[in-house]
């Protein structure tokens, strides 16, 4: 098989490409990385991937149909992770989110349709569901996105599912909870807080710190995507959860403890515009159908992630403020 992975120079994509190459089920497959190498996509993230003779990199944008047509010719499957993904950036500059996430996804799907690609996995987010005060979202819950980022991802989900319903393509959509782990760009909360504390700076905590997120280690997320790639039913959506819900304040305290700091390192800041209060996905479907469940205990995963940023200052320091 020839599998194209978009956005694989980024945080989740690079880890997925590594795990795909290591998967016994895909031991003979070739992996083509398509990435525009924007601010959060780095060649350094692909060092392990490109060391494999079965992997190659194409630098290009998913919004360019000539590029997507060329890369998808002869491909058997696509795992689509390329996206603009930072909520704060979407608030200050929304246009690129819709261009990349909606138009880019449609461009990629159209090339996949023409090329006869047999499987297409579109990787999305739980943020498309909006906010939920109690309980957990099932995959058939209405989409109620509240930020430019999440609305652009909701749009891309609908485009992907439309290509299944209209053209009969084997499309799946995955919706994950909040990821964490090594190589996450330092604009996101865990690497931002850890890198700030390394530098003796305070950590900015939005509002009252009561917003709740479900935390998912990147390895568990990638295991879920692999399960969907290998066995997902055509046209189905699968939630991928981590099983650890924390308020932002609780998460902050755990990071402070690991870094040997106290509450004096917290700097309250004005809440984000349209800040969703709580996310929680029901991942019973992917467990029942594909046997997925998270394997990385949050305490272990967070400690290892904090240590990774301690040990890899040369990776994140040039990116601070980018």
C-alpha cells in the first residue's frame, strides 16, 4: 500500500507517521508525507520518519490541486491531519483557518476521488461539538462549534462525510480530545507552561481556570487513528478520548508540582473570547467496534512530557513567540 499522511511534520502527524511505519500491519507499506512546512510543521520532527527507506516527503499545500493530484496518484489511503489548529490564532486571523481546513480538505478529497483512493481518514477534534455541561458527546451529537477554528473543522468534517454520501468514498472522521506529548508546538498550554517555567516566567491562566478538558496522550490518539484506518466502517465518525478530565487550574497545579513551583507562578489573564467551558467525548463506539482504549496513564504521560521539554530546549526555544 501507499499511504499519504498530510500534516505529518507537525505534532500529531509526525508521531502518527512513526507509528504507522512501525506497525506490523503496515510493514510493507510506503508512507508519503505531504506538508506545507508552515510555522508548526518542522523537518526536524520527521527525522525518524525520513530515516526509513519506505518514507518520503513532499513539500506542498493541500489547497493546491496540482500538488494534491500529483501526490495522491497511485495512493491507496490518505490520513488527513493537515490543519490550522490554534484557537487563539483563529480569533485574531480566521481566514487562513477556513482556507486550509475547509478548502484544503475539499481539494484533497477531490484529488482522492479522482485517484480512486480506497480509504480516507479525516482527523478532527471534539471542539466541533461546542460545549457540554454534563455527560459526554456521542458521535451523532449535533455540531455546535463556537470558535473560528472549531467551525472551520466542523465544516471540513461535513465536507468529508459529503464525499462519502455523494460519491461513495470510504471516508471516516475521527474526533479527538485534547492531545499532549512531545513535539507539541509551544503555543499550546502544556508546552507553553513548561517552557515558561523553565525560563522563570509565570503561566497565563485564562479566566477562573474552571474550563474542563479531557486529556489524551498523542500515542493513544495515534493508536486510535490506526485502528480506524485499518477497520473503520465507511462513512462512520469515531470519537477518540483520553479518559482524564481536568479543569485548567487542576492541570496547572500538576505542572507546577512537576516543575517544583507554586501558585505564585500563576498569572490570571482575561478569558479567551467564546471560551468553551467543558469538552467530553464518549469513546464507547471505537472501543466496541475497534478495541481502542487509552493506554497511557495521565500522570505518567504528563511527567514524561514535562521531562521531554526539559531535555529538548534546543527544539522549542527557537519557536517561542513564533
